[in-house]
């Protein structure tokens, strides 16, 4: 339903406002631009609608900058009405907005130019407000001008959420979830994601839970090359490592890892208690064995 | 829907007219398409499954734009009426009703939107040096 979600294919969707502009009745829209992002696409659609309204008001031609300005103002007007309605709803501890929230928002926006009964809007009946009645009269008296071109709706379920996350489609209709939110990934997606990681990286918990013996078996093979792969799997018995930072040559005891490339590259004082770290690992292994 | 105390009050012709109006919105097709309005609803966190409220937002915006455009049209006509007759003959070709920034800014000023466009483009160093050569 959301028109912006179908804008990933800009070529296909951008034809729509272009055709509408050409068809449209001599209004001066010279440049047929390709919408590069959803906001441009929505702006292009709103521009067509505003141009249609201007034509129904009696204008034959518009300057492009005037049309864009009026479109910007009108989209902000629409957004402000909606935001006011949503804020009124949330102030009433509701997530769903209703007609009263909308009428309150319309009142706030119409209060600039004023309307009959505007001095007592909080006392009177909202459903009898004259601002709403003016809208009713507008609908009854004005000519119906439908939008120039039907907007094709792409199915929301086809939309990919983000790179790196896997979209899973659930057939169950979850009514408590707002419609514009993407679908939740299914529960087994987590395992799929771990398998699909490119660099061979693993989660910390999987590195221990998956293979208990890997910590011990790889402890003897720790060297500089394997340090990247087994950086989370510390060996059990290691010697105490000391290094000095200011001006003196660094000593690497036990490990062949060049610490200059890692922790102390920024020449900052680092304290690392390996006994505790090893103790944690031993405890984890013991817990797992239990 | 009926969570406010106002809904229990006020019965009569107004309520009947309002209910008819809301029912008529189901069949009404506003100029601003529903998809565009729903995009802005989603963007602003307005959650309501009722299509009639979506249409009501579209209609309210359409009314605003139509009023602004109508006021700008009046400004445009008034501006053309003030042109002297001898010059008007020369500008007969341009007598088409054109929405310009000048009329639009006058119309929007009544709605609390102060709009000003730049008076000239400083596209060359000599621009603006001599005010007599400036058009506006």
C-alpha cells in the first residue's frame, strides 16, 4: 500500500509522474526528472495532484517554481495535520487515531485564518465544528477531480528490508503490528544468517557453544596467522604478558601476535588481566561439561 | 472510534449529515491519491485502518490547496486588471492565467506562510550595481 516502498526500481516508477506531466493539460512542467529516492517520488506525485487542483481552480499555466512551492507547502500541511492527529491520539494513550484527533488537528491548523466557533473549540462538540462542516461543503460543492494516473501498488511482502537481514514471509496476519512495518523474520533465520556470513565470522556464543573442544585443541596452534580466526578462543594456560608503551621496546611473551597492529596501536595504556580471562573460559567449559 | 465523550452528545441533523458525509467518503475519489496520503500517514505515525479518515485528510489538504490556488487566482486577476489598457494590448498574448510566485506568496501570506523569493540572481558581478536596470 505504501507507494514509497515500490520505489526501489526507480526507472519503472519514475515513468508514472513523467507520463502524468505530459498528459496534463499544458501545465508548465518542463523537466521530466527521474526520482532518485522515495521523497522525490512522493513529491512528484504530489506535484501532479497540486497541478490538477490548480487547474480545477482556474489556472491555465503555472510557473514551475510556484508549483513546487505550493506542493511543498501542501505536503507540509498534510503532514502537519497527520502529525497533530497522531499526537492527540498518543496524548490520549491510544495508538490508533480516530476522527476526533483528526478534527482537533484540523482545528489547530485552521486557527491561523480562523473559523466560526473557533473561540470555543474546546467547549463545543467536535463533530459539529465548522471547520469540519466547511470540508463537508467543499466535498459536496466542488467537482470531483480524480488523480491523473492510477498508481500501481507493489505488494509489501516483496520488499526486502535491509542488506544482511533475511526477509521471511509469514502468512499469519498479525493485526497488532502496523501495516507499514516490514515482516518479522522467522525464528530459524538466525541460524541461516550465521551460515551465510562471508568472512567466516561467528557469534561469540556460537564459537563456544558449537564446539567445546575447539578452545583446547587450537590453543597449541596459536600463532600470528591464526590469530584472526581464533581471536575469541583463548588458550587455557598462557603466560603473563607484559608490554611497555612509552618509548621502550615492547615485549611479546607467549604469543607471537604483533600487538602494535591491534590493541595498543593507538599508544594507549591497556590493562588486560589474562588470568581472569582464562578463568572465565575455564569456568565456561566446566559449566558446559556439567 | 467513540472514545470521546463528545460522541455521546449531540444528535440530530448534524450527526446525520456527518455520518452521511463520512459514508460518502467511501465512494469519493480525492485528487490527492490515497497511496500518497498513506505514505505521509505512515511517515508521521498516524495509525488508523479506516479509509474514510485517509480520505478526510486528503480532502482537507485538497481544500487548503484549492483555497490557496483560488486566492492566488484572484490576485492574478487583480494584478492583470491594474495594467493600463495600452500596455494590456501588448500583453494580450500573456493574458493567460499563470500561477506565479508573486501571487502565490500573497495568497499564502493569509494562511500564515511567509514566502519570499529572491529578488534577483547575482549571476554576474555587475548584477545589482545599477538598480535602474533591474526588472523588479
